[in-house]
């Protein structure tokens, strides 16, 4: 079959049933991405004879004689298509995995299409941005700059990868061919997994003879091939933070979809065919799917054979992986004497990270005999160390490379594909690749922890809190990855944000035979903040006090102790004058009071379909707000090492271990270096997310990329500046000894032809003649500070259907010194949009047997461009002495206050309190119809 791709003639013979996306990828066209393979997300969009199509559902055989244009064919970084240039200038991407498909679709828009872009872009999903910047790009709005020399911090500097991303040339995990230095020169092998059909079972027998006999099969891996070392898929600085309860291949299966066996073959098709030939006999075991039932006597035990001391499971005999029960003061007595009390039980569902790039790993043995894993991870060094431990390897003989990752949100703080690929590589000696499908992402990748949270509050008649009790039950699923850390974190800042003399926390993280839960943006705070802030809103109503006033009266202020349940607990959290919480409350209150509230606005919302607040009584409106606090760095240390080197080309080379997955750390890192060294961001090259790039980096989670790795990098750049000044002084002194003293000023600027220090120019070659110029910096993430967010919304509720529409969304954030205003705005907007999705419709649904029924984007609704409003983002003016140049982290925080703000607004509109997330139409309709929660 002959066709054309980006102007180049191609001859290829598609396989029976093959789609265009996979055929293009086989031809090395990596600008076409895999997001869903079901025509739902648009990451694979291309033009066929000028018409945009989803290549993942376009039959390849239809391509005969036709022309295909991908993002790479629209333009190059040097000569981009106008739409590509607009996306780069507007910062209309974060991770960028969706962007190639987005620009392809937008490149065909007429003026009429632009006016109707919400409908025209419904087939292109973005999980990161919140869509405002994409709309700006379509409107030709320029939000970024290339960055001024020596003053990059504080400017909306364009991402270094911007032009590569918009033209489809940025490399993601699987966007490179197998390395030529692989010792075995045969073709890449692929791995497929047979998943358990049962929620709880023991493997009695596996007959793999038919599978092994299938042509193209190289290995069948079962529990007999497991290295026998327990670990956790959750990754933290200290591996002791997570329970050792997982094997690469286990004989006992604890949730539907868990690995039974894996096949390594010459193609995915053959590997999947071989999986179907495996004969497995199971002993089906009793299962339990509710965390309350799982703790009762006689319940099936998931990890009953394990121990507290060895495996770090709190109570294996009760299916409890972690527990916290503590109190300060006397909560019951305070409630008994309170002028007003509130009590309720709130519940939250599972939420999928839905990052558009699925989990994937390619492993090989390089020419030096090292294991090399190229993988989609937020934590390359933690993956390296745990893989080495599980397989008995020297960590120095393992290299992990992440490159750019297509979205994370905590979901790639797990070890989900790397272990199985390592087993396959060591078994076969070949290059092996394992890539999750979108269905895998919904059915076997961990989701956000579901929680049930009981809150009791007591207060004086003046609204001063006297009692606060949080009783939390968390479904950690079949394995305890993050089940300890999320539980402790969820009842930390959510409780500490309020001053109250009597506090109690009862929290337990419970094993069930459900899909495992894991790290998710906010790390448990979002679920508990939803409950606490909903209760605070009810308390305000009970007392007749304005919700903003009630928060002002009770939130912590600088000088207060950060108390959960133990006033004497030592903590590395520092809460001082850098707090902007008061400013955030004021900013949101003012914005809601003065924001758009006219009937004309409500009828003509640009992001919604159909009228809102018409003249009938069907639509009712309400407003709500909520506050949230979060530590700027994960506890117990978060380490980063970085280097900055002056190269012979008059540029800087940065080595840092942090991964870039839309968090924007690479941009901020270039700004920090450029500011410290008086140069422009374009003269900086970043080598990152590679265990060969730096000595160590805990990883990009907990928003640590700026406040930990960034601080290490700024220290390295500052040290290099001093080395340059010292070296230049010596060079100039050797030239003209009598005039050397005092000629060097503080300003250092690197240009293409050398270094200028004050008024003296020293060519780069002369500067480096005495040897390399490289400096190191490091930071351990302690002490830590607090960041704050306050969210406010106005909503409309359609009483006959239960539909909720967000009319106004505003979030004020305390981020310290704002490194990059446009990028920070995008992080807040993206977090708010993600939270609106999980507030109103996103939920991973399991049936009574633990089977996931929402296994595609068709029945798991990620917000589209028409689903979310623009969020107005407001910055408090603070300076954090602990962060680099006064900055705080702000990637996790924006998610946490949104759900309670929306719930409080719904309650204000319909007069009935929602207690369950998501607030889907049917649930809100039931509240309206019954008049009770």
C-alpha cells in the first residue's frame, strides 16, 4: 500500500484489522500518541487529506493513495504552523502529550469553527491545563516571553520544550527506537499480562505449554519466576514508609486484574494470543469489598500471613495497614458544652489520574552490561533503588531514564511496569517493552483512595471552635502502596489548619479485595478537606455567621502551633510570617462579591451549552467557599542534588534528577539558573530525570520540583557564578596585572563568545583553559513551610435534572514569590478543573465483585473544554524564606479546596447538604426531590 506521511512517500502493508495510529508508529512517526485507542481523547489526531481524524480508530487499509499530515508535518520548531506558534506563545500545554493532536485539529479551524471551538474540540482531551490557555492560543493571546537576561524569575518565561512539544517532536517514553548499543540485536520484544478473573484466589496450576509453543513467544513468566522479595509499588524517600506486601508475580491474587502470568513475544498481538492459551486452575477464596466489613471478626484476611514488625502492616489480623488514634483535650466534653454542634459523614469515590500517557517501560542491557529502564515515572532514582533491591542488583548497574512524562498527578509515583520488564529482560537478555492500555489504567493502575469521613464540630455562640473530631476510614484496596502515607497526610494539614483546644483523630487504612489505591494530587487531603470544610459551612449556617468570617475567626495565624492531636509533637514544619491565608480569604470574598452575577452572563457562559438561570424556577443558584493548607515538601526528608557547568559553547549544562511531566519544573529551573548567572534561559540546556544526570533526587512528587530540586539548582548556579568570577579574575590578572584589581563587578553574563564580568570580557575558551567549570548544589527538603489555597464558586443547579454548572470559579493561592506567573496560573487552573471533574462526575465504579465497570473514557468522564469554566487565579503577596528566592510549591494544593467549595455552593442553591462525591446529576436530583441528604 502506498500513501504519503508529512510529504514523504511510504510503502507499507498493514496487518489485518490494524489501525492508522499503530501503522504510523511502526513507520517511526512518533508525533502520533496513544491516549486511549478508542477514539475518545484525540492525542492521536492526524489529517487525512486535510480532514482531522482519530488515527486510533481509522482502519489503516483505507490509506491507499491518501495523504497523512501529523503535527510534525504542520511545521518545525524553526518554522512552526501559526497554530503551533500560538500554542507555544500562549503556554497552551503542560505535560504536552495531548498537544500534537490538539494543534492538528485546531489547524483546520475556520473563523466559524473558532467561534464554535468548544464543540469542535470536544474530541481532544487535556488533563493538565484546564483549557483556558488553549482558548487563549486559539484567540491569539500571547502569555509568555523568551525571558530577559539576568531577571528571568518572576517573568512568564516560555517552556524550553515549547516548540518541540507543539510540533510533535518532544520525546516521551516510547518515542525513540530501541538503542543501537543493545547486545542482542534482534527486534524489540513485547510483554502482555494475563489478569486474574477473581477478586481473591490462589493459583493451583498453570499449564503454559500451548502458549510457549506459539511461534514468536520467547518466555512465559509465572509465580515460579518471581525473585521472592516483597516490596511496595509506592515509592518514597524512605522505602520503610510503605508496607512490604507485593511480589512481582504472586501465587495469591487479591484483586481482579492482578498479574497471573506474563508472556514475552515478538509482538503485542502474539503475546496476547499466548496469554489466551494459558490454562490456569484457581482456588477461589472469599473476598471482602467494604472496609468496614473487612475489619470485622471473621472477615477474609488479605495479608494475614504477614507481620507488623517485618512487613510494616499495623494489624494484619484486622486488614488494617495503618491506624492513627489520638486526642488533645477532651472532645466529648467540649461537644457537650458547645453552643452549636455539627455532625455528618461524608464519602468520596475513586478517581482515576487519567494521565494521557499510559504507564510504560522499555528495558534493555546496554553495551556495558547495565540494566537500562526507560520508563514513565515521577521518581527515577526511587525506581532504580527498588528494582536493584528486588532483583539483587548493584544500583550502580541500573540506569533509569524518564525523559518527558505525559502527565502524572501522583499516579507515576508507583512501580507498576518496571519490575515486570526487569524480570523479562533478565530472563531473555533482550530489549522488552510493556505498555499499559487505557483499560489497564482504569482497571489495574491505582486510583485515588475512597474515604468515609465523619466530622464532629463544636463552637461557641461567637463561632470560636471548641471541638474538632475527624473519624476517617480509607479503602486502600488489595495492597498498601501509599496506604500509610496517605492516611497520615489526609488528617494532618486538614486538621492543623484550624485553631481548636480539643481535637481528636481516628483514622484507619484498610485492605479490601478492590483495585489498589495510591498517590493522587493532594495526597489524601482533598477527601478530608471536603468533609471538614463542608462541616464548617454547616456550622456557619447553624450560627448565622458568614462562612468567610467563620474561617477568619478560626484559621491558624503566624505564631500558632500546628496541632493535629499532640501539641508537643516535634515537627520540621515552620509557620511564620510567610502566611498568605488571610489575603487569600479576602481575595476570594471580594471576587465573589464583585464577580459576574448578571442574568446576561448566566445566559451566555462561553464554556457551557444552553441557558442557565432562565426566567423559570427550574434553575437555582448558590455560592460556596473553602480553605486548604498543605506542606510544601513531603515529610521525613526529600533530597536533591544538582550540577551546573559552563560548556565550551558558552552555554550552561544543568544536571538534575527531577522529572518533567507538566509540573513545569524545567522552566523554573532554567529561570533560577538564568537569574543567578545573569544570562538568558535559551542559553541553558537541562539534562534531567535520568539517574546518570545527577547524584540523587528523591523525585517529582509533593510539589518538590521547585522548592527542593530548584533550591539545590539555585545553590549550584550561585556557586558556579562565584567560580566564574574567581576564574575570570585570575585570567584578567594574568593579562594585565596592574589593572586587574577592582575591575570585576557583580554582574556576570554568558554570551556565545565568552563571559563578561563587569566591564571585562573573557572568551569562553580562555576561561576554560585552566579546566572545567562546574558547581554542585544540594538540598534535603527541611525545614518545610505551609502553602494555602482558598476556592470560591457560584453554581447553578437545574432542579428537574440535578445538573450542576459552575458559573464562577476563583482561587487565591499563597505561593510565595511567583516564579512564573503564567505557569503558576496554569497549575492552579488545571488543578481546579481536575477537582471540578471529580466533584461532579468522575468516579471509578466497581461492582459488588470488585470488577471495574468504568474502564474507558466513554464511561469515565474526564472534563472536556466545554465542561469547565475559566478559574480566576489570584496571588497572595508573600515571601517564604525556606524556598528558592522566596517561592512555595503549588502543584498539589489547588485541587484540595475545590470539592467542598462546590458542595457548599450546591447546598446554598438547593437547601440540602450533599455528603457524597461526585455530585452527579442523579444524586443531586435525589437531594432536590427528597429534600434531605
